[in-house]
C-alpha cells in the first residue's frame, strides 16, 4: 500500500563516503543511499551494497539536522510494541542514535567543538523525553473521523505526505525527505504524547479500548516558559485526546482538546512559587484569538470552552479576559463556560464535579461521537468538541476530560450492545480499574512532557484519596518542582 513505510531497516556504514539504509520487508529490494559528503539522498538496490559492510539494525529514520559540525542522521535504534490498532502494530521509540556525516571533528575550532557538543546534548535531552510513537502501516496523527472522511487519493499518499503536521514531531527533520516522494517510504513520522491499549470484557463481550493523546509540535515548550498563543494562533500545550472503542468490527471514538488560554500572556518563572501571569498590553489579542478558533472550527466543528482556572487572585484576570474575548468574537460556533475547579472541589469534594457535568450534558449529547459500523458505514459523526483548560492544562483539565470521556463511552457501549440497559461503567469493577489507571497514566505523561513532573490529581482519577499530609510527604520525597506544583494547584 502507498500509505505504508518500510517495517524494519538495516543501517550499513559501508564506506567513509556513504550510509546505506536497507529495507527488510519481504520482497523489498530498495536501498537508500546517503552521501556523507554531498548529503545527496538516492535510491539503489541491494546488489549494489558491498558485502563487506558492517551492519546494525535500526527501526526508523527520524530525519536529518545540521549542526556546527555538519549534518547528522537521527535514527530509531530501539522500540517497544504498545499494541495494535485494527491489526496495525503501534510502537514506542525507546532509544535513538545521532550519526555524524563527518568522519572527524578536526575541522572545528575548540569553541565550535564545544558548541556542537551543547547542541548534541540538547537533541539527546529532547529524545530522552518519554512518549514518541510510530507505526509503519497506520496513520497515528489523525482521528478515526478524519480518516473516515478522506478521499481515495488521500489514502494512497505516503504516511509522511498525509500526516497531520500538527502532530508530526520530526516534520522539520524530514523536510529533505519530504521533497523527494520516491524516498517517502523510508521516512518515519513520529507522534509525541501518550497511547494506552487494552483488551477488555464486560458481560462476556470482548472489545478493545484505546486512549490516544497527540501533542502539537507548534508552540512547543515547557510550563511557565511557553504560555498562551503565537501570532499564528497556535496554543501552548495543545493536545488532542481520542478515546477509541473497537467491538465486532464497529469503531467508535470521542475526541477532546486541551490548550493554553488562547491570547497573549506569559508567566515567566522567578523566585516565587507561583509567578503572577501577565497579559500583554502591546498586542492585538483578537487577531491571534480569532486565528486559533478559526482553525479549531475547521478541524473539529463547534467549540465548547471549559475554563477551569480560579475565579479569584492572579488567575481571575485570565478568566475575565477569556470570557470577554469570546463575547467580543460573537461566533455562534464557540461557547464558553467557567468552572472554578479549586473552589468547587476544595477539601476533596469531588462529587461537586457533577455540577459541571450536568451543565455540559446537553451540549455533549448535541456533539455526539463518531461511530462506524462493521460494514464501514458512518452511523454518527462528532459535531463539536470540548476544549478544556486550566493554567497548565494538566491536572484539572485531565479530571474533566476523563469524566466527559466516560459519559461518551457509556453511550457508545450501550449502543454497541456491550452494556445492558441500565448498566453503568462505574459498576464494572475490572474495566473501571483499567479506565481510571489509563487516564491517570495519560495525565502523568502529559504532565511530564510539559511540566517535567507527574500529575497531582491522579488521586481522583485512580480513586486513591490522599490526605494533605500524604501530599506533603510526596512533595518532600520528590523535591522542589513537585512542591511548586503542589503549592500552585492545591
């Protein structure tokens, strides 16, 4: 199929002049030849590879990058199977190698050599962050609904060509590969985020349940240093989360998004536990704000904003500005609701989250979910999306997303006949444990990728109630960064 990439490759350091990347799929004869001097990339065949070559396995090409010393090839050297989506293997990349085209560093001055080492260290640090996923036969960057509404021409494209650029974290590294369609099958689009897959059973009926979070590579950066939006309307820490059910050939999904409050604001770190947010006074907020929601409406349809920040103190101006801008935009496709999570749920009163769920129920029923039957016929489509945020779009956001996803899943499993009429997911002890742990793991993954520490409110998601003393104990045990999160979010 045109949309596949080569499953396993071998990297051969043949001569000082070339890298050879050999496809190991059955019947494949293609070999990628990379000239280490000119950097030219061409196709050849296996018989042209010298038999004396030293061989080592790789599992994908991440791309190339130019540093002070010259060009480097970045490859995947270790992988771990996460599971399968509709019989397509999904892998997590667990180790990488950065290979220099240059054979020596003698052409560099001492300062250049030091600078090059710093850049290599920075790349290695980025690659060490957990959560890089890929597949050679399935497009991980698109939701089920987007894939179901594509043309035959789209489905014939290579994975690199058809991937959603928001979620291809090595898109820049693959820019030279993208310019040569004949070598697309050697390129491996990589997604960053979280994937959890489980084979489950309720009432003796087996189904697959998946949770996929896709982090946007636009306006990437870590907590405090990257907030708000850029001039193109890309929001910091934007994540698309899709929950998928597969039962007897039928497929259902429910999609949500999270992202930083979409206007121009900052919260640069200082010596305070909780730096005060600053809303920019020198820019036109509405321009970027409008761009953000225009793109969201194109991608997802109607928008229901769920703003979970505090409605007092330093977070209040952000809530007020967000509400004002939604009103000023006057777009019937965008609705807004504010819910002071910390005030409503103080002293572990998690039951008060039902207040918000009741307010969102009618909108969620209107949005519906995506469902395609075993014959491939689209039964329902999701007509809108919940865009949740708090300050970091982590802890509070994840709790609300897990509740909305559970409500959608309840409807899907009943419609598919997995749940009997009147049965509730919460009553299915084995599945409920899987569900809560997966959402808590998703929270931890998103938190580590943006904030550098695990999530704090997984005690709710996993239903393990921690006392304040217990939380403080965790803080002391794990150190200052978590202490700052604890001070900020509780």
